C-alpha cells in the first residue's frame, strides 16, 4: 500500500483546476473534463478509504523527511471519511453546475476555482501539522473569495467584503495563535504537540491557546455568537456555490475543532467542554430563530447550518464514545443534506422566479418531483426516523443523557421540531395551493438527477445504519484514544 495515496486527494483537484484554467472559453470540453476529473478523484479516494478502513492510517512524509521534521499528511479514518464525502458532493455539483450557471460565470474560471476549493478542503482534512492547516484554510478561502464574487453583482460585492474581512481577521488570529503554541511546545506537528502538551506544566497558557484556536475555528464554523457574517454571504452566489459553501466550509471549521480537542487539548476538559455545550445550545436556538424569522427560502437553509453545527459541537462537549460517534455521524449526514437543500432551493428559485416565499405557491402542480424531494429532505434534515439525521441525533442525545446533560437534550429536541417546521414552511406555502396557470413551466429533470442521487445516499446512511455505524463507532473510539494517532504518525 503506497503512502502516496494520502496526497492524491489534494493533487488530483489541484492539477484539474490548473488544466481547466488554460481554456476557460471552451465550455463543452471544460464541462466534460470537470465531470471526468471529479469521478476519477472520487474513485481514487474511495480506494484510499477502503485501504484506510482495512489496513489503518496512511502516513505520507513528504520529501522523505521523517515526522515531526517534515510536512506530514495523515489519511486516518476520520480524515478520509471527510474527504470521501467531499468528493461525493463535488461529483454532484459538477453535474449540476452547467445547468445552473450562466455562460459568463462558467467562462470566468468557475471550474478552476471549484477544484481549488476542493483542494483546500481536502488538504485541511488530511494535514498532519497545524501550520499547514492554516495554509490549506487560506487556499480554500482564496478560492471561495473568487467564487463569491463570480458575476460581480452589487449584493455579492457587499457581502463578499464582509466575508473577506471576517476571514482575514480570523486568519490573522489563527497564525498568531499557532506562533504562541509553537513557542510553548516547540513544534507544529500535531502528533508531537499532543505528545508534548502532556509534559507542559503551563496548563493555563495551553487552555488559553486552546480557547483562542476554538475562537478561530468557531468563526469559520459559524457558531454562536460568531455566525452573523455567514447567512447572507452564503446565499448571494449561484446555488451550486452556496451548496459548496454550506456543505464544506463550515464543516472544515467544526472538523478542526474535533481534531484539535480530541488530540491536543484534552488536559482540561471541564472548562472547555462545558463551554462547548453552552455554545452548542445557543447555536441551536439562535440559528433556528433566524430560519423562522425570514421568508427568503435561501436564508432559511443558510440559517439551518448554524443549529446543525451546534449539534456536532454538542457531541464534542459531552465527550463520550457514543456522543462523539453521534457528532461524526451527524457531520457526514449534514454535509450531504445541506448540499441537497441548497441545490433544491436553487431549483425552486429558478422555477418560481423569486426567493420570497410570499410571492409563489402551488408549485406542486407543475413540479411534483421537486416538491416531494424537498418534503423528504425536510424529514432527513430534522432527524425523523429512520433517516440519517435521526441516527446522529439519537447517538448525541443518548450520550448527553448518560452524562446528565438534560438541558442540552431539551434544547436539541425543541430545535429539531423547529427545524422541521422551518423547511416544511417552504413546502406548505410554496408548493401547496391553487395551480398558477400563468407560471411558465421550465425543464428541471436534469437538475434534479444529481440531487436525487445525493438524497438516495443520505437516506441509505440512515436506513442502512447497521452497515454505516460500525466504522463510525471505530472512528469515535480512535478519537478518544489520541495515543493511537501519535504512535501512527511518530512511529513509536
């Protein structure tokens, strides 16, 4: 088994983006190559995931420099599962994008920036040192800056300035905090940091550094109270770009929290993890209040990102094997369902001509498949049995109750009901009602195909939980035993 498998999920989309940048105007060839490259990448990542789950983590020491001296890529079970989900989403978006984007946006290097975004996201999941996590954050952020302004509308430019400024500030804080961490432990390799913090007497300084890193990642994950920049920034681009942002960018932030607070900052969990539970509960409440306060269907989906990140953080706060398994399960579920919902509301806006829920109704008469896909997606998102959202929430609630965290359980159950209502409001107000004879029917069959495929996979993750849960459970046990990660990277 070659250790080079660990770098291919980064190299393939990077080269794909570079190749497509040479002929952006030849759209027929660019579209075909985009679909081909995403399928190739998915096939390679699938094989890598199979190798990891059967043979253990794949460690690549770039340039032949042994850890912790060189740059290390770590394709362990959590990282490769995240990369696999990212590539599944990339394939769906590659098939949806040509049907959604206008010619000008496609010719403005959309497909290159799309691949660069996947490069940055995959690199962030696979990196084994904390400085390169910062580097890959910057790669994905630069690609997202280009994507958010694609088309150059007034609203896009306004929201992109806010988006850039917030991320610029968090990036500055990130690199400063990494410098503090390096000055304390003398390394940036995450495995060696985890090893050395066990012997550092300055617990107060380490806890402060941990909270600063949490602040950075919480800003990128859009957790309470740092979510204010996200909802409107995520709805101004084209639906396929919104889907990529909603599914991937905030998830890199919460993945970083999971990685850092199960590997490095495990010495003083009373303070940090109690804080996580409070922030998780407030994220659930304020996120869903935002979703209920608007009639813009794009904003409803964007606000629903916030409680979902809260659910994932809840498992890290509870910090039992069952709860952490729930966080990982819910993380994968949410990446898929957010992609589905953003793509679906993109189609709804396309056929209705508006995103204002008060200005259209009766779409079910013209687009029954679209309506019922949205209906089913609402059930999956809210965690109605036996769908994937239910499995993740069941594990989270079970873990929280075992630790006596009754308050967060009540908040989670209430939020779940309100999440269902917020999405069902789109279905009831937008699809029920009298048939609008003046509405011009538009072909949407091809746009629904990648969405239906993703939704089928999401449903299987819930219905087929007996196949999905065992590897998730092994990831949870692995995360709660940081010594396994340290030994595999440092080969001790």
